[in-house]
């Protein structure tokens, strides 16, 4: 029997808003019986808030773009030294409990690190290497889909990230910077950096083997592009205003679910 066909959408290097609106809009456009999708991309430097966070998490003088993603998790730094991947799959293909989505989605990334000689392992919803975190993740249900995002972290600018986080003093920033250097690691600390195409090819192979999927290269359809445009407009709203509107929608859904 032929392997189920999944779609591989390679965005290339995109602006922050384009990255987050792409996977959000794609997920919102899928039906319950749609083919799974993996989005592969790089994004220009930005800070990315989790879906329940606001600008209070940030230093008022932050100088890079800020986007709040429609996924859970905390504040993260995203830049050109990361290869971002987002797994979008109908919920019937994902484990029943959302807490299990992380191991289901991230195991192929762990296998990819290991194929390149880095003995990475899963630690709850993160990927660790030699006792330090090398990748986090975020997840959410969007429309009919389970969505899980993470990245391959080739380099991590701990100092720039520490300077962007809200804090009471220079001493706090120094403490945070030192803490990040102890808690986080990067691929560059452990060996030669892979060529993008090699990394993409290995990961694509490992995720196909994990889930039994055969990939075809794809691009968003006209309907998906319209959904992406709608997601882009929502994510472009001022962060606090956008959060308030999302809370109204969520509250409305909770009321309707009780009727």
C-alpha cells in the first residue's frame, strides 16, 4: 500500500509576520481529512511572544520586530540562524492527548540531530543536548489541525535576547544572560554546522519515516492564500488589541459550547 502523501511547503527566508501567518492560515484552511503539512522556513530577526503573552514581557526599548504567535509557550528569539519547522496535521492523525503532541512531532528532529552526530533527546516539550536545551516548541489547535512548531538552533544570541527581556536592573540582565548560557546551547558549540539542504533533506526523511508519509513539494492554494492573508491581518494588529479580540472570540466559543 502506498504511503500517505503529505505536503512539504518551503517558504525560504521570510519576514516575521509572513512566517507566523503562513502556518496559522494554512492550518485554519484545512479540512478534517486534509493531508498533513510541514512548513520549512527561516525568518528575519524578531521576538516571538506566546499566544497568552503581552508586551509587558519585553524591555520597552526593544529594537527588533515583535510578533505574538498563535501557539503556546513563552518568549523566544527567532533569527536567520534557525531553521523553523511547523507540523500541521488533522487532529485525527495526532495523539489524542495534546500533551503527547510534542513527542509525536519532535521525535524526527531528535533523530535528525543524532544522524548528524549530536546525541539530542526529548525533555517534555523541549529538545536537549548534553544537559542543556537546544530547542523549545509551541503547539495549539487551529481549526481542524494540531499544530506544533520548533526549530534547529544553529546559533543562539543569549546576550541580545537577555537585553530584550523586561527586567528591573542591569544586575538582573547579567543574571539572566549568565543563566541562559548555562541553560541553553547551540549547534555551533558541538560541531560543524550543516548545509541547509542537507539538514532539510535529513529531517524530511526522518519525519517521513516516523509517520509513514511520502512528501510532495507544494505551495498554498488560492483558498489557503486567502486564509493566510486573514491570519496576517489579525497578527498585524497591535499586540494588546489583538489579544483582547482573541479573548472575545474564545469567550464566545465557550458560551456557545455550553448551549
